[in-house]
C-alpha cells in the first residue's frame, strides 16, 4: 500500500473535479445572449420600419431567450 506523499493533491492527474454545466458553458451562453440581443434589435427595427409583424414577433422571442440565458447561468 502506498501513501500519498503530498497531501491535498489528487494522485490521478486525469480526473477533473465536477464542474456544473452553468459554470462550464457560461462564456458561450453569455456570448450567445449578447448576439441574441443584437439580432433581436435588428429584427425589431426592420420589422417596425417595414411594418412586418413576423419580424417583430421573432424579435420578441429572441429577446426573451437572450434575457433568460443570464438568469439561468448566473453564478
């Protein structure tokens, strides 16, 4: 039986501690939310200037998703 000579160090370097999916995917999800806001603003502008209700409705959906992402991925 061998003893670990250095305490508090994992003897298996290949094992990683469990990280929650919120922390793991926070940066890509926040990046997606950022781009979602820009796409939503563009669609809202285009839908408003051309009086296109479909574009405006799609922008509402994108805005909603972009607002929910930071709430879900908060620390």
